[in-house]
């Protein structure tokens, strides 16, 4: 039995393709547009007969319904209440997938109330555990996706599920989580993508805690913020996503048409590198460089139902941009500015710039927009801290401001959000705190 992992580093997400024998295969927790799973299966002569979701996903649109259009049976927790074709799975249920191959559903509520882990057995022997968002490498799933008021109750349920169900499995059993490093769905974790029951039993700090109350307190206290669109995707997944036969093409819009749309209800998102945005960009545009984390920040900085016009460079991958936008639930993609920034400028439409500066030229007010854990690990003395996800609603700072992050991309997004709200004295630090330290010789501060 062969298990192949398909990882999206930007989402911190791993899907799993399992060869079951007799040319049949299973896909666990695919994200929207599961073409890599299809290609890997085709390369091996496998038919994708089954696809299974471990829980109601909040960080991406599920690719299970897409695979179901090819004839795969979509397995999902019965408690999720999906409104599109699927086979509802109850806790404790055994599903025969192929000759001698059984998938056993294990109730693991906590990350979500409906969460199931799937134990794969071959001729009665455990082969692998697909733990979804319950047990991960060095950590466990966050339990506050339904709101802070539910976090402690769900953390207690997760503690019991882990100790009564998961840690009773053999130490040598391979564990294949869905969430991992880079995922906002997990508590802070390491970089590995797979593990074993024994490794987690002996090294996972949260599993060393044997007291339920202490576990709840430690877990709930360790969880950072997560993108606002996480509140919306479980319901969108429950209703079922719009189907696309392939990743749609991004329409080309004449600059005048793009400007008309932006003057109305659309937002212009500039996906070019920060250096290009710094030099010149459409006035009011939001900077979000196309990179693996593009989708997460797009969902966090632009409401899902907002129409979007994009500005991209000639050498950027439009298919990747559309894939990442649709994967986080952004459906209203109007198109791109034909001819890019040159055509926009030639059409007489307004532009702006936000300079990038070195450590010696930072403004009196430095706004660090990294996540809280990054800030605590080391920041500039006297800097202010607001996570990027909160910038669009924070009070506007007074006077000249330099935004900063680890490299410059998030800092430019923050500056563009402030400029969009009317701030006119903005610069962006070219680099991060380590660059500042090396250049100035001054020590960073740590902690809050």
C-alpha cells in the first residue's frame, strides 16, 4: 500500500493519496482543484474511487466535491450536514474500500465538533492514521474556530479523544496529518509533515500533559489569531462549492474598464513584487505579492464577496493566482488590467508610490505587522505591534510611519491598507528585524 503526500506550503496543508490495490485509490482532505492528485493517480494507473474529508474545513474549499464529479465516493462526517452528494460517516464505522482494506472512523472532536480521524487497516492490521486537524507533528489542532466561547469545551473533548482513542494505537503507526507548519489551523508546530504515534507520545509537549484542565489551559493559551474568512468557509463547504472543470482564465480588462470597476464596488489587488509596487501602483490598490501564502492574505485582507480586479506582471502565473484565490473562497474575480501598470499609467489613471527604506531611514513610528509569536521572538526597540490581519480596522497612526515584517511583503500590504484609508506618510522597511540588527548593531528586544 503506497501513500503519497501533496503539500501546499502556503496553506500549511497536506492531502494524501493512497493506493489501495486492484487499481483503486483514496484521497484524504484534498483542497480545491485536486489536479496533482489526479495526475499522480493517473501516473500509477489508479482510479480515485474514494475521497474523504476529516472535518468541516475552514482554511480552504474542499476538493472532495470536485473528485466526486469524476465518480469518486465522497466520505465526510455525518455530523457535518453536507448539502451536496456524499456518504455520511458515523464515528466507529468501518468502511470497506478494497479487498482486505478498511477505513475506520474515529471520533476526534475538538478542532471541529464533527471531526473524524481515519484509521487505515489492511487485513485487520493498522497501516496509517489520517489525523486531519486533531493530532499533528508536535502539536494539536486549535479549538477556537467556532468562537472563543467554545474553545475550552472543545479543547476538553480533544484531550479525551487523544488519550482515549488516538494514544491507544500502536507506537509504530504512521500518522499523516492534514494541517502542519504554516497552517493557521494548528497551535504552533514544527516543520515536519508526518510522524508516528510513538514519536508524538514521547515528544509532543501537549501530549505530555495528563491533566485535562492543564491541557485545556495550555492549548487555549497558545493559539494565535486566524484569518477572518475561516468563519465563512465551513458553511460554504457545507453548501458545496461552485464546480469548475479547470482553473478559470482571468479575463483581461481595458484600463478604463478596470478603473470604472474599481471606482465602483471592486478592489484592485496588485500581485506584483513589492519593489514594483513601491515604485508605482494604482492609487488605492492593495499590495499582495503572488507567492505561496497569497491566498491566505487575500482572504484576510479582502472580504470574500468583494469583486476583485488584479494587476500582475507579464511573467507572473495567472493560473496560480486564480487557483489560490478560489481555494480560499474568493469567487468574484473580475479580471486583470490588460497591459499592466504601463497601460494603467498611459491611460491617465492615478498612481501612487510607497518608498522602501533601509534601517537608517525608518520613521519615528515603526509598525511591526508580524504575527505575535514572531514579534515576541525579536523586534525593534520602541516599535509598535499590530498583526497584519488587524491593520485595516486599527486606528490610523499619526505622523510618519514605517511598516515592517520579516522580509517586506506583509509590510507593504499593511502600508497599502493604511494608504487606502488616507495615510500619506508611509515607508516600508526593506528587510526584517535581523537585517535591522545587522545594519545598526543594535540589539533586538524580545517578549511582549
